[in-house]
C-alpha cells in the first residue's frame, strides 16, 4: 500500500518527490539542494531512493524505476524527528555528483551509494 504506520501515525510513504525534469536547464556548477527529515527519532542514517520516471508529473514511486539508494549518516539525531539531511546534487557534468550533510552540524558526511541492477 501507499501508507504505513510510522511511530503510531499513518503516513504516505511512497510519494514521488521530483528533483529535476527532462529538459531542465542546469548551469555548470549549479547544485540542486534538497532536505529530507528522518522518519524515526532513533534513526542514525537517511536512505534516499532515487527513481527515474517517464511520467512528467509522477505522484507515487510504485511504478517507477529505482536507480540508486543513497545512505546519509545522521550522527547527531538528538533533535528527534526534526533532524534533517541536506543533499546537494550536481547534474552539470558527465557524472552526477552527490554531497550530503547533517542540517544542524553542516559538516559534510560520506555517503554510501548503491546502484540497482534494473532489468526491466
């Protein structure tokens, strides 16, 4: 289903959040920045799943192709559900570059990127 119970509250967990669209102009060196909250107060890392869609306005991830998962460590989760991971994505070269940090500390953290073998 599209909803799950997280810390006793029903939340929609399969929403597609668009980062960039086909045809968007990106300047050399331009970073796309997104913030993501943790879902559980005891969470020590954020898993960001990156999908590709042929739909120009996707709503949910259910029918989309998962490309990679980025694991961002959250060493300081003392603010509970108010902790955020900030991810910067650079699409302006031949490779996609990711930078991540804890929104409170601001110090960059190493991210673990897992590529998915899509055979669809």
